[in-house]
């Protein structure tokens, strides 16, 4: 797939949730293309639908109406088993609060997604070592999360997200729990992943400084795209 092709295609997507007898419309006919190798930041007020959209793109939820394609695959019609396999192969997820297992070393946390793939121990070791090297934590691979700073824990989270070499990375407020210096370093790392490994990145953030590092900022309001910066024809 070339850089002129969309990695993510969101077409006329509606998403509703039921709360008792009330139906809440969160996304209303939303359309969005993210090109291969593009870094897009999703912004908007609370309740605008940005996290819901991220979860749909990640295959963690399904649209009520509409189509979501990633790398040409229609994920909105996959079974739960197919989605689980697709996420393991094709998606890396970076969380705000890291979601590392405290009893495992950095190496073992990063290795977890590979245990779902038909790889030998030596193949897993090579991929984990490469991922930790990319995020600059080769010297901390046997430290547990409690022995690492917040920024280092997020680097472990990023290594886990890229260890299967996914085409798409989704990030939910990846700097929201970090101090300014660590946040700056994490944002530099995301740009590096985009530039050197051609990763497609979709990031939810409330921080304008974080969003400025993306190629494009997409603003959501009441379940619709409000503006895009820079404007695309």
C-alpha cells in the first residue's frame, strides 16, 4: 500500500448508545480518511465523540451504521475472533495510563502481544529487543514498571504497541499523565515512528501542543467533523 492510499477509511459512520430508554447519538454521519504514513490528531470538547471514533478505528467497538476500513479490510463486519486476530497483527494501541503488568519486566510486558503469534522464543526475543531499542530502553528491559519513571513506562507501552510491526498506531491521550519534559520526549518518539518507520498514527489529545506535532488536526464537535488543520481539498 502506497502513501497515496488511505490507511483508514471511515464512511458515513453513526454510533449510538442506549442509556435506559434514552438513545444517545455520539457520532452522526462522520467521514474521515487517514492516509498511509499520516499522523492525525483528534481534538474536541468532552462528549464530541473523539474517543468513540478512536475505539471504532481500533476495532474495540462497532459502528451502529457505516463502514470502517483499515488497510483495505472491512473491520466493521469482522467477527469477534477475526477482530482479535486483526488487532494482534495490524494495530498498536498506546494508552494514557500505560496498562503495564506491574509484576512483569519491561521485556515481558512488551513480549505479551507476540505470545498470540506463531513465533519461536528466539524470534520473540529479537522483536522485543528491537522494539525496546527503538524507544531507547535497551538498558532497562529487565526493570519492572515500578522501577521506571512515567515517561519510561510510556516508552514501554509504545514498544509493546510496535512490537508486532503494525501498520496503524492509535494513541489515547498518550501524554496526559506525563510531566512536560517526558511528554515532549514521547511526542518526539511518535514523530520518529511516523518518519522512520512510516507508521500511520491516530491520536486523541486535549493538548494543543501535542496536536501541533501531527500532520493534521481534526476537530470533532457533537459527533461531526468541525474543522481540519491544515485544510485538505
